[in-house]
């Protein structure tokens, strides 16, 4: 091997090592925690589906559990926050692509945990329910498990998987997002919509109580969480773990929920509970 070729190989190795070191340093600098500290802003993925997220059609301003909870976090950190509009089906990909820093009310499932991360503890709880035609007996899952029952569910949600498991014989329409699922029900293309009891109660109200919100038996309560990027730097995840437990047990998460309900003209006493302690 000539001296020139040896030097060339050494030079290539040094360059590769430098690039690797730079990539590692950039990765450390680009962690979610560092991004928030450097930008002074938390980016929240928002999908228009109250009570989780509500975009005022007149002003374009966002409210709901997600924005309200993120405002608590931002105040704690001394930063601002903003909504980045997305869909539930894009939540995981959006986090991976660094389009936003977190998505409130993303259920922590084993499959999702392979692609994104979640803080420890439950943000809140909800019951899996259906918004059904008033003439439909939805008291039990078994009574809905027939091919002539048309079910609309938002594609890619944890409730899509849960309800598909309960109703394997039903006919499904999997929609792009929550608004499309409700539109299907309102137009009579589906007999029921499956999802979180909180969301369906709000949607039925918006439809002037055109249907009935039922929690079929056997009842199923689910915990929801906050989806974040899967990364080596765990400061953001660990801090969120402390924050969500703190706000839950101090009643601040409940207050965010109740304040949003009141802003939409809903008496919190008439709304489904979000604390497992309040569920029968």
C-alpha cells in the first residue's frame, strides 16, 4: 500500500469520525427538551375533536383539554405554546418527523410504544362508548356485533382497535379523522360511531342530541396519555411524568376539563368523568 493511499484512508476515517461526532452532538442538541428551551415554545399536535381539541371556526383559536393542559406545562417552564394542526392518524408519524413535540390524549398502547414514547402515569381516564341511533339497542357489545350494523371510527385510533375487537362481525367505515366519522353518522351512512365517551357526548350535543351515547356492556375504561418522540434524552419524558401525576392529583387536570366544558356551555355535572375515582 502506497503512502498516498494510507494517508487517503486515514483522512477518510478522520472525516467519518468527525461526521459521526457531529451527528451525535446534533442529536443531543436536537432533543425535545433542548428544542423547547432554545425556541421558548412547546409545539402541540392538535386534531379538531372536542373535548380534546376545539378550533373556533370564527377566530381560529384552539381550546380543549390538550391546549389547556399544555398551557399549564408552558407556564411551569416559562415558555409559550402553539398548536400544529394534524390528524389522529398522523400523530405517530408527526412526532417521529419532529412536526410537533407532544400530542395530548394519545393512548399508550404496546404497538405505539414501539415507535414513540409516553410519560409514566395516566393523564386521565375515559370509557369506551358509542354514539348510536336512538332506536338501536346498544346496551351490550354482543347486540351490535352483526354485519348489518355500520360502524364509523377514526382510522388509526386506539378506539378503532378496541371496537374492532368487540365487533368483528360489524361493517366498518374507517374515516380520515373524527369530524368525518361524525359526518358519516349525521348523514345516516353509519348506525353508530365508536370512541371515547367524552368526545361522543360533546359530538351528540353538537348534533342537538340526534343520537344516544351508550357505554355498552361489558364496560371498558381506558387511560389516555401524552405521545412524545422516542429519543435517548429522557428529560422531557421524565419531567412530563412528574407533571401529569402532579396535575392529576392536585385537581388541575380536572379544572382544565371543567373550564373547557363551561366555555362550551356544558355543565360539568352532566359530562362523563375523567378521574378513575369518579367512575362507577
